[in-house]
């Protein structure tokens, strides 16, 4: 479900070298001679299970068994796999991909939904092809994104929550140091979706693991949808598209849309192209936050425009499963495989938070990132306004919570270390109608679109951490049909929250210079 490769972004080809392989090192020989692990801190119990050399353009074709990747687009690297015993009953697999042309950066990747498996795509396209040594963990189990059955074992849940990522990162850094014979290097992390949650947990619990972090649309929740959303989306656009000054299918600031769904309510005798009373009732659950007993906030509603992505499931038909990952509740909290998500209620959510949520559990709910910030850590957080799985309002709420906690309890100024970017028209982690490409992790391009920090969030993070150049905005690119080989359609700024991409009122709407960032 949180599949990480919008297919249209895949093109064939190999990135040009960022730097030439140094000297005359025989990297194949060096890789094959890597037969023992270095001492790994914290008594992490790892064993070496695989070492393979992949020359540039070699076929990589693996199955995890629940994830798979076939590619010939990677630069040359040494693939190291380790198995970490994490408890009496559990173990986690990590891979560290070590490129021949190393730029001196260690890069951590994350997972998707409940999916236990190795994120080979980010290891290859994002880490190796940019010259970074990459780390990925299977999170302690093998599953597809929608299955949480492994979480019946609480030790597996602990691996997934934080243990596998932390232990794999520590081991991966030791392996990187040994392989290149260099003890100091920058370590950065970037991932989206479940990987966004993992990034926040790293900052909260293990501030020494990464020097700076990019988190995209972070959380663990899930949602189901229906075709009827196409009708709702057309009506949302009819009512609200032009509020931002441009009729372009993108709501630059969905909060200014005051949608009136009654306009598409079924009239007597009408059965198609309209919404029934029951369906209109469901809309309320989708767009309004879930607030329960004693005005307790449970989960964010979705913004107008996000329904553009609500096309594949049964949301309107089944009366509103959204914002909850049913299988996660079934196996990690209720422990009853017959339980169905329509039985969810506030009491169960509260139980989940008490048992496995909270500051020390699964959710990224501890806004105290003081230790990470004290080390000079920078956090870039992004989310699409049209995210169809994880509401951007949940990201905005989280931003405000961190801002409020840190401002109250520390002397730091939030924008000095944490910046949120909410991207008009972008779906979950990428894709959509908007200018949705800015070099983010989990969206793969064999050829780099731009390594300029102004267009590339990864290199912008490096500039911020290493040179103090903080990003106020990025230039996002929209490709024709979201297909890089078809070329650039238009460019537009992506603004730091709470600013919005705003049309200047004149100028070519295909050019970024015709827009500003304004409140
Ligand atoms: C992207 O465009 C190229 C060039 O026209 C085409 O060959 C390819 O099939 C397109 N990819 C997708 C996923 O449509
Ligand atoms: C390390 O893991 C192995 C299993 O792979 C186990 O036999 C051994 O007891 C563990 N060592 C420690 C110190 O826990
Ligand atoms: C990749 O592996 C799959 C499954 O083993 C196989 O069917 C496929 O032919 C392989 N691809 C190539 C290019 O060898
Ligand atoms: C990892 O080691 C454990 C023993 O600690 C073993 O049960 C498991 O099969 C190993 N996994 C892999 C992928 O080698
Ligand atoms: C399981 O591991 C714990 C340490 O984490 C140890 O105290 C305990 O004796 C182990 N149990 C078994 C059955 O090996
Ligand atoms: C993952 O793959 C294993 C081995 O094929 C299989 O037994 C298991 O059911 C799969 N798990 C999920 C959740 O898909
Ligand atoms: C994911 O795995 C579960 C358990 O093995 C299976 O029931 C489900 O059909 C799988 N879903 C997909 C999309 O493969
Ligand atoms: C709601 O508030 C009342 C009064 O403070 C309290 O007695 C009750 O336990 C609360 N209910 C829940 C579910 O927290
Ligand atoms: C939802 O989608 C299913 C097919 O996926 C369809 O059978 C059903 O009629 C749709 N419901 C509505 C309300 O459109
Ligand atoms: C499991 O859930 C089913 C369906 O709600 C219910 O009938 C059954 O009693 C539950 N089992 C237990 C042990 O609670
Ligand atoms: C925040 O975390 C730091 C340690 O990282 C701790 O020293 C401090 O007391 C915490 N602040 C609050 C208000 O809990």
C-alpha cells in the first residue's frame, strides 16, 4: 500500500560519477576480503551473513520474500548483510551498501506501512547512486505493508518500534568505518511514511545515531477509499480551485476551502452522479478530526483536495474505516485474528496508547528532541496536502506540538532546527497534480534531476547541517504525466509552514518565479 516506487519515476540509466574512485583500489577484492565484523558498540549481537560485490550496472534481483527489487541501475557497491539477535525470540536483518565512490556520508533509510523487509530501492537509488553508504533494516520481520500479524510477538513489535533501526544503524556505522578505514563521517537519515515515524523516533530516543534527519509524511495509520471520491474531488475543485487565483487542479491552501457537499446530494429519484445521505454522513468523518469523550483529540481529518487519491477501496461503501491501520490493531493490541476494524472505539484507542503508544512505544509521540538539537541536529519534515493515507493535519499538529514543547522547555528557536513543508497537490510521499518532486527519498530517479540544494531536499539538509544554510523553500518540479522522461511540465516553490505557495497574480504559471511564499 505504501509502495515506494511511483512507476512513472523509473527510468533506465546510471547516475554519472559524483567523484572518481580514488587511486587504484580494487573494490571487488576489498569487498570480498570483508569476512569479519568489526567490534560493534553496545554489545549488539550481530553476525555477518552475506558479502557480495555488485559492479556498476550489475543485475540486482532479490526477494525478501515479501518485497522484491529488480534493477540494473546502480553504481558499483559492496553489499554487506548482517543478522542481529535482538532478544531470545527475535532477530533483525540489516544491509549496508558500500559504494566504490564514497562521498563520506552514511545514509539511513526506513520502511513502509507495517512492511518488514529491506528497502533495497532507497539503498540503491538514493544511497549508492548518490555516493552514500546506506543502511536498511527489515525491522525484525518479513511482511507486506498491510500485514501486522508478526506483531503478535511483543519482542517483534519492539524491534519494529525502534530496536532494529537503532541496532542496525550502530552496526552499520561501525561496518562503514571499517570498510573505508575512516572513523569520522556525517550520518543522515531520510525516509517517508512509516520511515518518517522511524526518523522521529531516532531523533527522540537515539539522538547520536543521525546528525540530521528528513521525515516525510510520518505515522503508521492506514485508510481505505472508493471511486466515488472522484465525484467529490470534481466538486471540491469546482467550488474551491480558483480561491488561490489559479484554476489548475491544485488547492494551494486547502484550509481556505469551505466545501458544501450538499451541492452533489442525490435529488429524489437520482441514483448516479450524486451522494446518498449515508455517504454525506461519511464525509464528515473524513474531513473533520475524530474528537471523542471529553473533547479528546484522537486523529486528524483530511484536507479538501486529498480525496483526489481516494480511489481504490471502499471508504464510502463501508461507512468509514480511515485513519486506522486495522491489522495493526488486530494483532498488536487486540490479539484476536477475528477482530474487525468496525469494532474500533475510543476506549480501544486509549488502551492502545497506554499499552504500546506513548513516549516509549510505537508512536512518535515524544516532542522532546532536545538532545538531538543540542548536537546540532536539523530536521526537515514534509507532507503533501493531498496525502491520501496520512493526514497532513496530523503533521501540522505534530509540528505545533514539538514547537510548543521545545519553546516552553528550551531556549532554542524552532526554525533554527526544525522546518515543516506542506506541499500543494502532492500525494503520499510523492506523485499527484502538484510540483511533487524535490529529490525526496523513496521516489527514485536513475538520472539525478538536480543536486542543487534549492531543488533537492537531501542536499539542502546537508547544507543546513554543514554550512548553516537553512531552507526557506524548495523548487518543486512537476513532470509531464509524472514521468521524468517526458520532461518538466512546470516548477513551483514549496514553502516552509505556515507559508503557502501564492500566485503573484501575473506571470507565467509554469514558472516558479511567478509565485511567492506568503502567509
Ligand atoms: C514515460 O515516458 C517514456 C517516454 O515516452 C515511456 O517510454 C514510458 O513508458 C513512460 N513511463 C510510464 C510509466 O508511463
Ligand atoms: C548472540 O546470538 C546468538 C544467536 O545468533 C546466540 O547464540 C548468542 O547466545 C547471543 N549472544 C549473546 C551474548 O547474547
Ligand atoms: C529476477 O528474479 C525473478 C524471480 O526469481 C525471475 O523470474 C526473473 O527472471 C529475474 N530477472 C532477471 C532479469 O533475471
Ligand atoms: C538470524 O539469526 C537467528 C538466530 O538468532 C535465526 O533464527 C534466523 O534464521 C537468522 N536469520 C537469517 C535471515 O539469517
Ligand atoms: C531471555 O533473555 C533475557 C535477557 O534479555 C535473559 O535474562 C533470560 O534468561 C532469557 N531467557 C531464556 C529462556 O533464555
Ligand atoms: C512473508 O513471507 C513468508 C515466506 O514466504 C511467508 O511465510 C509469510 O506468510 C509472509 N508474510 C506476510 C505477512 O506476507
Ligand atoms: C499481505 O500479507 C497478508 C498475510 O500474509 C495477506 O493476507 C495479504 O493478502 C497480503 N496482501 C497483499 C497486498 O499482498
Ligand atoms: C471524562 O471526564 C470526566 C470528568 O473529569 C471523568 O470522570 C471521566 O473519566 C472522563 N472520561 C474518560 C473516558 O476519560
Ligand atoms: C466502492 O467500490 C466498490 C468496488 O471496489 C463498488 O462495488 C462499490 O459500489 C463502491 N461503492 C460506492 C459507494 O461507490
Ligand atoms: C475474537 O473476535 C471475535 C469477533 O469479534 C469474537 O467473536 C471472539 O469472541 C473474540 N475472541 C476472543 C477470545 O475474545
Ligand atoms: C528532555 O530530554 C532531555 C534529555 O534528552 C532531558 O534532560 C530533559 O529533562 C527533558 N525535558 C523535559 C521537559 O522533559
